[in-house]
C-alpha cells in the first residue's frame, strides 16, 4: 500500500517537475539544459514544496541538484518498499541482497563489454548498430559449434579466440559492403540508411542462423572446473570454491561459469584499454571519434578506422556471447534481448562514452538482479525483467538524452 | 486526358476493380481470401509507416505498438464491457437512461465474474447485451490516436537513432506488460475476440455467416482503400510538403515558418490511428491477438515491405506489402533439390532480409516505386534534359 502511494507521489510530482521547471527557467531566460532532469528529481523527492522553492529561487542547476534529490527519491522508494513488504527476502535477508548485487555486478561486467562494442561503433561511425545482438548470438554459436560439433576436444578458450576472429571478419565485411557508401556520398540521408541496413543485417543473420541450426537450445558445458578450495579453512571460510560455485563469506554464492565469464571480460577490457590508449591504431580510432576531418588531415584514413571500429564492436559483442554461452542456453534469437540491454546501457551511460558503457553495464546488471529477486509475485517479476531496462531507457532519453557521461548534443 | 494521367489512372483503376471483384473468383478458395485480407492489413501498416518514416523522416519502430493498442482496446472492450437493463449492484458501473454500462472484473478461469454473481439477484427478463463491435474498434482507433499524440509529444526532441531506440523501448514495455498481466489480457495465450459480424451479415440480400471471409475481406479492403486515399490526399496537400520539409531539415523548415511541433505530432497521431484501425479490424477477423505481434520480427516485416516497395511512395509501399505477403505464404512449401530438402519457413525470411539489405544499398527508392515512376513520369527525364541543354550556363551545385 505504502509502495503504491510512494510510486504515485514519485511519478506524479516527477512529471509535474519535469514539465513545469523547464518552463519557469525558460521564462526567466536561464539555462534549461538540466532543468527537466533536476525538476523531475526534486519533484519526485520533495513534491510541491521543493518544486515551489525551486521555481521561486531558480538556483543555478549543477549536478548536486540532480544527485541529492535522486538519492532521496531512491531512499523514499526503498523505505516504502520495506514498509509494504516487511517479509520480502530483500528486506529481511541481507545475504540474499548481497548475493543478488554481486551476481548482478559479475554479469554486469559482461553486459558492459558488449555495450562497449556498441558505444565504440557509435563514437566512430556515428550510428547505432541494430545488429549488435546477432553478433552476440553468433559469438556463442561459433563456440558451441567449434567445441561440440566440428572439433570436439578443442580448448574452449581457443574457440573463444576463433569466434572473436570470425565475428570481427563478419562485422568488417558488412561495414565495407554496406556502410562505407555512407561516407562516399552514395546514400541519401545516411543516418536513416544506417538504422535500416543494420536492422536488415540483424534480420538476415538471425534467420540464417535459425535456418541453419534450428531452434533447439544449444548448451556448452562450463569452460573450467574450479579446484576445491577453502580459505582460510573449511570452518568460517572467506572464500570457498567448488567446481560449480564460488562462495564468499559463506553467504554470497556465485555460479563459477559466471566468474569465468567475468574474468574473461575483465582481461578483455584491460586489453581493449591498452589497445585504445597505448597503440597507434587505438589512438587513431579515438582521434577519429573526436574529429573526423582533423584526424584525416593528420594522415589517418577514416574509412579504415570505420571498418576496424565496426569489426571491433561486433567482436566485443561476439566475445561477450562466447563467454556467456556456458552460462545460458543458446537459441538464434538470444541476441534480441541482449541487444535491447546494450541499448539501455549505452543510453544510460551516454552514447559514445566508453566509461559510461562500463558503468551502465554494472548498473543495469545490479538493477536486473535486484528486480528479479525482490519484486513480489515471482511470475510477474520474471515477466517484467526486460521492461525495467526499457523503462530506464525511455526515462533517460526523455530527461537526459546525453546519459551519465555523454558529450553534450 | 493526356498520356501521363492515363498511365496513372488505368493501372490504379484496374487494380481496384480486380480487388473489388476478386471474391467472386475466390469464393471456393478461402485460403487465398485469407492471405488477401492479411495482405491488405500489412499494406495499411506498411503505407502508414511509409508516411511516417518515408515522408516525415520519423523512424519509429513502435508502429506495431499502435496497431496492438487498437487491437487490444477493442478486444478488452468486447471482453469486459456489457450492457444491461438493470443495474447489477456489484460491478463497477454507470447508468445511462434505462441501460447500465458496466465492467466485468478480471478473474482467473473458472471463477465467477461479478456478472455471474449479479445474475442470481436479477429480476427475470433482464437483458444483457454485448456492446456492438464497431464501438470497440472506434475506441481502439481513438486510443491509438491518444497514444500517438503522447509518443509524438515525447519524441519531439529525439532524432534518428534516439527515436528508434525510444520507440523500441515503448513497444517492448507494452509487449512485456501485455504478456505479464495475464488476468486482464490472457498473456501469451492471446486474447480472444468475437468475429467482426458475430450474427452474420446480409449484403444485397445475400446472407454471410460469421465465419465467411467475404465480409471481412470487404471491410479490410475498404479500410485499405480509404486510408490510401486519405493518406494520398494528405501527402499531396501542403501538409505533405510540411512533413517532407521536416524530414529534410527541421531547422530550415522551422525557419521558413513550418510549425514543427504541430506537424510532427499530427503525423504521429494520424499514422497511429490508421495503424490502430488496421489492428482492431485484423484482430476481430483473426479472432485472437497475442503480444507476439509486438515482436521485432513483425516490425521488421512491415519495414521490409515498405522499403522494398518504396519508402517514399505510399502506393509503392502498399503494393510491396501485398506482393511480399503473398510471396511469404507461397514460399512456405519445402523445396527438394536432389537429396536435400530445404525447409522454406525459415529460408524465405533469410531471403527477405537479404532483399531488404540489397534494396537499401543499391535501390534506395525501393523496387516498386521506380516502376510507378517510370510509368507516370515517362518522358519527363527527356524533357528536363532537353531544357538543361537550352540553358548551358546553369550553375552546378554540389550536394551538401
């Protein structure tokens, strides 16, 4: 009951604030760039009182005006939740909450890796690839077919590398064949062309895979069986490892394939950062993302960088698929939801921002884990999981289209 | 009548006559009739999406969501709204004159609704009606317009990829909600709807029962033709010019006095209402609607139809949709080449994905639209070329 009242308050006054405050600021000829967001947050947290003060004094809005009321809103929501469902596992059992959060962070790292590919493509080509989920799906499919069908006994990590190469080649090939004409002036309205043609690629790849491999779920056994281990001892251990699980402080349980996937993802992130910040090609990529013309003047071929970026982006999605294929069962349309999640992450983090993609991945991972674990009525909770992310996406696009770390539009 | 006008009106008139008379030839082949009805349905969606995206430049991926809003509105209206001559006393209700309009409460299968409870106390001779189907359809269209207005207002600032992402988000939220609220929408099993004419219908003295495909065929055909005429009028009026100016350059259009906000929202409202109408009629015709119509696959089909037909031509998109729907149905048969049997149910979609990409890349105007252009504008190119030759000093301007 309290929860619904609190939600009504938050949504109602949030909308009022988001609509009214920009008008007040615009009428007084002040900066309105943050007004909608700050208005929504202040309204959600403090209702008419805060809004009246804000409208009367119209202070200069900096990040504090977003973060403080934002935190207050979250606090109001959590308090109301705890008051409404005192027996919910998330309220009464801290170990459960910690397990969910840690699992969310672990999966969030891989989500972040995939979104990083999308944001890399956006920052260099200026387009959103709607086929990103299909590269994710292909990455997992390649690993399955390499290790289970074509070369049984192949080491999974070798298969991951091969699948990375294959997804890179597919991405680069597509870029050369279909996206390069955008830069040579052969296409009217390139932005819209890019949306449609990547959409077509998604359609094509998904149905080609479906036609070739069928709709049966594919399952890859976990890459590594962890050795049994307990530190410091069996009793009261800080870290206890069995072949299938990793257990922290006796209470937080993480399935070991997820740990493997997260470790792979972290190594890849390190490699990617080294590549982007320490090598000539990486610096060239970032230069193109900052200013195409200036980069071209200094002797960087922007077309080559486009191909490289699209291939790399596809490869990152393929790699996250390849590391998650041991966690989930794999079907040709598995990429749809992963792609939707990546869209949420890059919009949340700011389109084209690399740290934004990583932080956004962690946030989305935790929100999904908590949402799945905490919402009462488990059937409905499970059914609504994809909607949480989309709600974040819609809200961010409305209130702050540049996201957390994005460049100003 | 000059030659060009003849080339426009002759094929168009022939096409309309064929569509009007087709049922005579197809009475004994209900399967073909069915495909034709579904093809008109997709033609309405593809051409209204072409108006939104091709003319207005608003690349919305939420078109199927508006269609679903229309379909679910009329479905829920038929499921939950009843009229009686006596107030029930237990259901949420309002009394208008001697009739009472009330809502049934959502229950799980097997439990009594509030109507069942109320029946026990009702006096003998109480009449309970289902409200007419067309009221539900009209409500669906209206609600589609309302949502179109809301989305149109919300996406005013968003362009291209941002707009696409926002509309995908909207569509997905709607799909998830329809899937999850099983008590109301019956979730993934789908909501069952009464047929368009539950008691059958008599046209020109001929009686057609509720399962006959001829009345729905004409309803869908007239909806299709009506929306085409309306959209064509809109696109060729000054509004169409405004829409295209918004597509080409919003700032420039605004600077020249086009009210961007008004026409963008108007475009969303009109196309959503058309999509909602198509969805409502189609849902009643099929008899069941599931949240899966909101899957991205369905949206990509509509987009593929519009693009292959020609995104910047309403007629092109509609013809593209009709041809593709027929092709999709006829390509269902498996093909056997020597020892291999190819299951075409999946490969046909691969083929259309490839066709979509190749069309976009090499034939940006679609495959049907250039043919229409050739027919209607035959001779124009030569004329322009001849004029150019007369004025050799024309300044050549590069494309920006």
